[in-house]
C-alpha cells in the first residue's frame, strides 16, 4: 500500500541524494510497497516529523531505532 507521505516526503520527491537506480528500488519497496519497513516512516510515526533527519534513508532501520530510543 502506498505511503500517505508520498507528497511531502523529501526522499520520494528526490530531494535526497541517492543513486537513481537505488532510489527507484527503495521507492518501490518502501513508499509503494511496505511503508512500515521504512526508517523514515518509523521515526515519523513514533516521534513526529521534526525528528526525521534529512539524511535518513528508508533502509536505515537501525539508525531509526537509535533515534527513537534516544528521544523517547
Ligand atoms: S515510505 Fe518512507 S521514504 Fe517513502 S514516502 Fe513514506 S516516509 Fe517517505
């Protein structure tokens, strides 16, 4: 299912630096596939948008967990 953040998300809107092939893959996997696996989405849901760093990529689940545990 599509992520409801597609319109505002800097990753989905190509505002984050990533090799385009990889970007496409991540968009399919996370944004248009399973948003619950996305690191950005996880932090957003747990803490709110202002806690999501601009350089947090969808595959960085470990970093997402660290951010959450540091800010809870
Ligand atoms: S799945 Fe993650 S990267 Fe994709 S639009 Fe949603 S929050 Fe952004």
